[in-house]
C-alpha cells in the first residue's frame, strides 16, 4: 500500500513537507484577494478598472519575480531566493487594506506577487530534483497543497465577514503565518546536491532556451492556464453576485467550490504512476474548456457551481504536469527553464484579469467569463502542440544514435 504513496526519499522529506506547508499558504495568499473583491469594490468605491489594476500589480510582481528567481536560484541557491521572497510576501500582506488608496494597495499586491514568484520557482525546482524521471507524482502532490490553501483562504475571509469581523484580519493573519514559514525554511537544509549542481553547472543560455519550440508551447500553455485559473478564481464571486444575486459575503465561498475541484484533481493525478504526461495534459485542457462553457450556459446557480467545480477538475493538474515535463526534458538549466515557464504563467495572471476588468466594465461580467472560455479552448490547442512536439522528439531520438 505504501508503494502507491508519492513520497520523496527520507533525506528529502523534511524539506518536501515544509515546502508543502508553504505551498498551502501560497494558495491562501492567492485567493483571499479574489474572495474579498466584491467587499473591497463596495467599501472603497473602486471601479472594475481600478480593481483590475490592483490584481494586475500582483501578477506583474509574480511574473517579474518568476524570471529573476529562475536565474538567481541557479546563481545563489534556492534557500536564499525563497527566504527573500517570503519576506516580501509578508510585507505585502501586512500592507494590503490598511488604507483605501488604490496606489498603496497596488504596491502591497506588487510585493505579494514578488514573493509568490520566488515560492513558485524554488518549490518547482526542488521538487523536480526529487521526482522520478518521466513522472509528475511528487509535483502533483506538492501542487495539491495549493488548492488546500486556496479553499481555506476564502473560507477564512467569508467566515470572518459573516461573523461581523473585518476582512482585513485575514491578511494580517496570513502575514504572520508567512513570517513563521520564513523561520521554518530558514532552519532547514536544502540539500548538498542543490549547492553542488549550482557550483558545477555552466551558466544556462537564456536566449537559446526562449527560442526552443517545446519550451515556447509549454510556456504558452501555462500562460493561458494561469490566465484562466486566476481569472476565474478572482472574479467568480463577483459573477455570482451579478448573475444570481448572491450577497458578497456568501459569494466568497464560491471561490472555495472552484478550488475544491482543483484539489480533488491534483490528489487523484498524484496517484497516477504512468508516463503519458503530455497526453494527460491535453485531456485535462479539453475538460476545463468544456466545463467552463457548461457553467456559463447554466441558468441555475447550483448547476453553474457544479460546472465550475468540474472546470477546476480539468484545470487541476495542468500546471504540475507542465512543470514536470519541463523538469524531465530540461535536465540542464532546470531552474532557468522553470523560471521562463513560470514567467509565462505570470504574464497570464497579469494580463487576463486586467483584460477581464476592461471587458466587464464595458460589456458586463458575463462577457468577461466568455473571454475565459475562449482562452481555455486556445490552451487546449497549445497542449496539443506540446504532445506533437514531444512525440516528434521521441521519434527523432533513434536517428541520433551512432
């Protein structure tokens, strides 16, 4: 029975489980903002454009940090990078909501995004080193911790608001927890092999990587995936307020419904020990697109909720599978390749919520969600290109043998 558990070696387990806890906290920090969007809009009288700008600042920090963290991890080591990122994340959480100024909150979410990008890259880099070649079990288990936090964040803020408390309390609590994770990871050893690889490996050619067709489509898939996932997560509560007349405090729980589908999917895929990761990526992409269209056609909030949960199931393992494919196919310069792909995700989370805000401002929230449905369909096409390129690469390998 224990052979079915996707666990790393005994040496790696302390670090793995600490990163698992931190990744759950990462999920909290991503979704608590989306869960309070209706409340913030009404309390501070922000427009959709102003709200989109604040959300976009977090994404800008994330994709900037993702690229820089990939390079710095290769040069400074993963421990220093993630500790710096957590310090910035804690500062951003402490600042958010202190005043109603859009500019101040924009800076707060920028710091938050910078910290999140460091956590993303360092965690993926470390787990890829623990993973069995050709699989994504540990990566899926690690990323299953994210929706645990993503579900807990909205539940926490929703509970605070419905009990009469201020939503800002959730952000202060998350800041304290982030400081605690900084101390914990600071006390752990990240393993000699990370330092040895960093010192021995030649510096990776970034220009060569960004022109690689497979890495381009892996990055594009993540860009579209993150755009759809974070976009739906950030705006689903407002969608139910506008489309079904939900109260903002009740709509906050819809974010948790969406992320519950992602959690179930990632846990399920972590049990899969097969090696057809690219084909699984393609199937999940189609499931997410079809489910999102189903949700938007639903006239009942219950049916729409079921559709959004199914959409979460489809989106669930796309990111960890994509990252596992990067780790399996770019053994040299892994952190830089992961930084490039994570930067694609950051670009998606930066641009799509802002585009969504512009569409919602001009045409309504419903049209904005149809935009995400189109994005999901294009994502499936990009996943198909990944399958094609990997099969072509596999077919070419015998010709390279002497």
